[in-house]
C-alpha cells in the first residue's frame, strides 16, 4: 500500500516546513519524540488518535494530511504546497 509511505512523507515535509524538530513536534502534540522517529522511519504504524494529535502539532487537520497523501499516491510527481495544509 502506498498511502502510508505518502502520509509519512507529507507529515515529515510539513514538520520541516514549519522548522520543527521531532522533539518540538512531540511537545506540541503530546507524543514522544521516539514514536515520531519510529513513524517517520516506517518502523511503526499510526493510529487515528495519534494522527489527529500530530496534525494539531503540525497546525493542520488529519483530513488535510490524508488528502495530500492521497494526492501524492495518485500523482507522485505533483508538487504539493505545504502552505496548503495551514489551518484557516
């Protein structure tokens, strides 16, 4: 399945766009840095609850993250604006 790797990439790109370390994101979301590291390296799956918590830390919504990941799967060469994930 290509959705999980796409979601991992989108979330990492968003974290880097916001200039957050894994530790910063962990503090903002209430999730330990090691969990984020394991998720970003595809060693761990993510629950809906943790996706929602990480989305808050990434200043977006879980639905926007999933939508962007689905777009990445549909067209891997498409440019995705991290600013489009901003909570408005």
